């Protein structure tokens, strides 16, 4: 195929024969969306397609009336002569990889993905292809994730230790995906309600409506202003750190759950008391395994540690290059 099946434009990743874009960042008429995080799902497009489980999240993200069509995982959809299907990415609820087939060639765009077990979304599915466009958020060998169930247990133990001291445990984490993953894991240990920042309430309800089992939650807004949350676990987005909202929890210990906590210096610089290594992105072994499983003859890497990944692949004789996009994601 002389012309690339997918090409980078000033509006996003474009498929000329199918006349659609994948996760565009400027207005287009037809947008295929990998998942509901704000750097991938932007408002103002003419029509949206996304995986069916992610439709409620996308509608909440976009606000108001937006023409959103859900596709079941694996369901083929024709865009002219091009066949598109969506396959589980394991990142958050409704996240998908985009498989694009035309003229005997297959391209796959991973979007954001992870391979570790997560009870809140469909597990990652390997999709063979000729060309793979992969995220590279944590594409550096130091990033190798511990067992997620072990990390959830560490969060629970920290909460209990804080409670024994009469303190609140204030855990900062991303409002969409990570918070619900933690809440689902904690359901194995407790039925004591976790307090939620307002930014997490509606998103968490969408997960509950999708049938995801989580520990009970209650909004912070429902608590008396004088209640400092002693003995409670409180989840909030990182943007709330240092705010007037956070200062009401006098004497609270603070934590952060993120893949960036793999590097201890990051936790110290951010000023958290404790860090938990929990990511909704693939680690280094997960990236390498995914590339190998795909059988791709060419790999394009976007956002993150692309230089390290490209050097590794080229040393092994794989045709690889960087693809510059504005994706930075909620873990940046």
C-alpha cells in the first residue's frame, strides 16, 4: 500500500480511504474514540463512535447532546471500503483498541492500554496487525508494575493504620478509571463507605450502573463541614491537593496512586506521605509483549518514553518511529 492507511494531520490521526479520524484533537465530522479521558475524547465533533460500554462515559465527558454511537467489541463497521472494529484495551471502562483493515492490510491503534487484571473493565485483547500504533507512557525498563491486588491491600492497610491513629487517609488518584479500580479492589476488604470528591461521584455511578461491584461510597459534600474525616479513606483528584477543600481534613495523611510512584523521588517532590504504584497503562514488559504478540512489521510510538522504546525495537531489527500527538493523559 503506497499511501499509509492512517496518517497524522493537524486535526488528528486520519484514515483517507475511510474518511474518519481516531481521537482527533480538532473538530472533524467523523471521530472514532478509544476511551473517555479528556485528551482522547474532545467535544465538538460531528459524530462519535466508541465501544458500547464507554458510551455513558463519553456522553458525560462531552456534555449536552452529542451524536454518539456504540459498537460492541469485535463488531465490524464499514467506513466506505474500510472495516473498523473495536477491541478491549483494558485501560478503563469502555476503552478500546481500533483495528483498521483495508486492501489486505491491518493497522491497530492501541489508545491507552494495560494488560494487568482489572475488575472494572474488559481485559486487554491482543490483535494481530501489520502496523501497530502504540502508546509509550511508561516505556522505560524501570517501570514494571507490582501485582495490583498487592497494591490494593497496601492501600487498605494504610487506611486502617491511619484510622488507628484517628486520622483521615486522603488518597489522590485520577477521577476516571483509577478511582473506580481502587473502589472495586477495596470491596474485598471492607463495607465501610469511602468518601468521594465531587469530581468522582457521577463517574463512579456510571461504573455501578455498568454492574461493577465496588465498596460503598458517600460524597464528601454530604458530610458536616466540621467533620475532618478521622478514620475515613477519602479519594480526590490530584487537582484538589493543597486546596481549601483538602485543608478541611486536618491531620490527614496523604497518598497518591499512580504509575509515577515507581520512582520514589517523584513522591518526595510532590510532597505525598506515601505512594502506591498502580497504573492504568502498560508497563515496559507489557509494551514489549504487546508488540511481539501483534506480529507487526512496523511500530509507531506516541507520547511518553518513545526514545527508549524506539531504540530497543530498532536494536532488534524492528521498523519503528515516533508519532507526535498531543496526548499526555491523566497520568502526566
